[in-house]
C-alpha cells in the first residue's frame, strides 16, 4: 500500500468517523481500517475499494441510530458546547449586574453595621440574580436548541433533494460536474493539528465579550474610580454617562461583530477560507468602529479629573500631580493603538495558519 493509498484510506475513515458519536469513533475506525485493507488486497486498488464503499456520509449512516432525533450526532457535540457557553454567558453577567446594582443601593458603611449591610446586599443581589438567571437560561437554552434543530432539519432537506446522486460540492467543495458518482478523489485531507482552533480560546473570548457587553448595557457606572469619603462610598465614572445613549450602540455593535467572529471560529473548528475572510472583515470593521468610539464620540467623562481631584483634595501632592497627567486624547490614542495592533496580529496569525495549514487553502 503506497503512501498515497494510505492517505486516501485515512481521509475516508475520517469522513466517516467525524459523523459518529465520540464513543463510536475508535471502534469504527479500527473496523474500517481492517475492512478497507481487506478490500484493497482483494481488488488491488484503493480507489476501487473506496468507490465500492461509496460516499462516506452515506456509509456512516450504517453506524448511526435510525431513531428520529432533535439534534443528530453530527451536531450534538457542537450543540453541547454551545449550550454550555451560552448558559455561562447568560448567567454570569446577570449575577454580576445584580450584585453591582445591589451594592449600588448601599451608600453608608459604619464600623457597626458594615457586615449586616454587606451581607444583606449580597443576599438580595444573589436572590434577584439567580431568579433572573434561571429565567434567562431557560430562554437561552430553548433558543440554542431551536437553532440547532433548524440546522438539523435543513441538513436533512438538503440531503433528501440530493439523495439520488451525491453532490460533489457537498464533501470536497469542488465545482459541480456532469459525473455525480462519488469517487475517493472527493475526500478532503484530515485537518493538520496546527489548523485546529482551540475551543477553549473561543469560549473564553465569547464569555469575556458577553460579560463586558452586558456590563456596558446594564451597569456602565461599574467602570469608575471607587473611593470612600468619611463613611460614604462614592464613585467617579470614567465614561461619559450623559451621552451614553449615543455611545453605547456603536460600542455594542463592535463587540457583537467580534462575538460573531468568535462563534464562527468555534463552529468551524479549524482555519479555512471562511474563518480567514470572517476574521479579516470583522477585524477591519472593529478597527473602524474603535476609531469612531475613541476619536469621534465623547466617550470619556469630561469632568473626570476635576471630580476626582475634588474627591481626593486631602490626598498628597503626588496624587494631584498624577491626576494632572490624565489626558483623554492620550488615553484614546493608546487604547486605539493597542486595539489596532492586537487586531492586526490576530488577522496575521489567522492568514498565516490558513495559508500554511488550512485544508481549503492548500488544496483548492
């Protein structure tokens, strides 16, 4: 068996096992290796052996349960990942915002009643937060399930339309040809390990974006300098809350574009043309929106320095000198430079890994 024939067998087995549940894959992989090896020895040609087995998507159905299901094996593991991510992204921000709002009602702390007030604030915040989080999580769970159920049904409809003859473009993304019979040349290579996108990284990015977005919408006052004056807790907001209604939509739009890109990376799971194009487009749009937010819109509290200096009038001259160095334009320029560099770096890494390791780019 030549290296090319081994590669064809490896591709075929991969396309079959990827459609099966995780528990089945190792056993089916060994069965197929033995079956294909026997057929190869009998026919003397790997292409003839695989052609006789037929389209791996159809062959995989022999190992799948024929029962009707809402979310099938091909989508189920991704569905579970999405459910976890969505539930975390739903519950954590709601709990955080509830606690922030609870503490927002606590204005005076004394040495005698600080502990009871704090405990009561935590209990009230958690009670409200848990109730809201449960309701929201049920809604989010239903929405994710509905989306994946639609994906499952749509896949079935597409396959039914093409059930008589398998479509070339379905598996290997080749152009349609008059010859619709499946052959081993349609098999995609097994993705390089370096082309796999870490699910953990995508999930961390999604959770961070959602939490940040929820806090910006529900508790922008959370982004502030917090200090105590006598026995009173006070805050000086960093953002311009008076114009927040104009700033927030652009801010949130930028975050949602980043969220869409992260979700796509999580779904696709490896570097390819689609991921590369999405990353370039989303990155470019985010840079433009960052310029709008940081350089066009009045995002910063114009009275930040004066309010903070007034609150800290009893502090040392070094603190006052430090506050005098605050410059909104300098902060905006620094943040914008950081955002642009990080975005361009991520785009560069995506382009490199797609061109270097991405299956679609290398082979088509």
